[in-house]
C-alpha cells in the first residue's frame, strides 16, 4: 500500500504510516517517527491528518505548517544518508545511492571495481531506506573473513549496531531464544517485537558468515533427521525471520557451478527473504555466463528466466557499476592514475583470461 503522513497524538509528532492492519475489528498502524528514527505500532484512532492536528492557536498552526513542510521534504528526491553519516561519500557512491533509491524496487548488483567502496554504498542505501521508514531488519551475508569488517564499518561510518553471529553461536541462540522476550538483548539492535520461536528474530541487524548458513543435502556420519535439524536452525529459520533488507558480499560465490550447489540454494532463499536485496561483487561475471545468469536471476527471476535472457541491455538496469578509470574525487580529479601497459621484446601475444569469455556489462 502507499505510505502517507499523519500526526500521532501519542508522540505529539508527525509520522509516516507504512502499514495498516485490521485484526478482530481493531485497526493498528505501523508508523515511522522521523524525529526518533524508529518504527512503532499504534492504534489508528490515535492518528490525525496533518491539517486537523492543530487546535487553532497560533503555536499549533505554526507547528502543523512546519510539520507539513517536513513531510513534503521527506517525500522529495532528497538524500539523507550522506548528510547524517560520518563518511563523506565519493561522487560515484552518491550516484549509486541516488540510482538505487530512485526505484521503488531496490534490488541491485553493486559491481564497482575493487577499492571503490561497495560496502559504503550498501551502507548508504541501507541507512537511506531506514531513514525513510522502509527498512528495520537487515541481514548481511559475507565470507567468514569479512564479517568482522562489516560489523566495524557499519558502526564506525553509520552508527549502526550489527550482531555478529558465528557458527558456534547458532545453537546458543536457539537454546536461549525461548527465554528471550521484549526488552532483552543489545541496545539499539534488539527487535522489540521479537518472536522467541525463531532465534534469528532476537536481533534486528545481523551479520553472518555465508558458509555457516547454506543448506546441506547430506553430511558424512549424519542421519537425515540431523541434516534436517541443521537446515532448520541455520537456513530455514534464517530465511523466514522477516528481513526487510538482505545484503550479500562477494555475491559471485552464490552462482555456483550448477543450480544444485548449496550456495546457490542459499542465494535463492535469501532472494525471497526480503523485498530489498543487494548483491556486492567486483567480479560478478568471471567469464562464466551460466554462473552469472544464476546470479542475476536472484535479483529478478522474471527478468532472467533462462540463460538466453542475459544480454547487456537487459542486465544494465539491474547493475550499478563504476570502473576505476571513471572514478573521480569531490574536485573532479581522477581517483586512480591511469595504467600504462608496455610490451617488452620477450612478451608473447597469447591473450590473458578465459578464451571466448563474454561479459554482459
């Protein structure tokens, strides 16, 4: 449904209604409070239109007029994440954010070359979606060697607290989940509407290693029941935990060699787990068109029903990419010096890379 602005008489504040639910004859609304940067549920009866919120006194009229201006500004093409984050984005990062937010369907492959800050771009997009009241629960999937970096960069650059969940932590979370209720957990990260039956709902922002949650078909020495329990705890519960945004770093690893590879099955589950979906990879194609097809199909399965649908024209709307040779700083100067290649007398003419490799970029 389309979002709209109201005045909350509980919080004495302008709010944006992002969801309306009616249960047993009582209507409640899920609203975003810009001044608090939080999403709460309140009875629909406690909401007023912006025009009727004032009592008629000069102060009230001035307040409502200001609130309307704020509401109008928030619905315009204005980017808030670069203003309130500690990082100073580069021009190509601003462009990436602007392009991603311009589309209601935020599902992209961020494919900048190495060293251009894809993590910062993903953080900016996440923060912008949060400030607009569109995202509350975020899951980051990354290779094991990068998960700690994600936690520290999100905290340092964006003030966002992410819970790192390592393989050895999962059974502990499962064990304590039934005893966990609203009000427990880490400040600013615990979900106040937690459903204890699913351990992955204990925290609203989580970083987890990729291979610790991929589904298994079998494992030596395990029964089918043990494999099933493993998949429920690490894969099925994770996918069904109600994420708003899923971010996958080094996403080319999800392509796999066939559609039966565990990582690709993980990618399929993650693709369906959230409305907003970001894949990050500096090398998404790698000369393997079949793996690249599987990767882009995670972004939009309807747009890429088969490998023949992977063409440059069809892929480009789903990919945000900057090459080093085009990257500039705030003053318009190149970020990197141009590479100069000179062949020596002993150099051969044999081409580098995979023979016959093609790219959809």
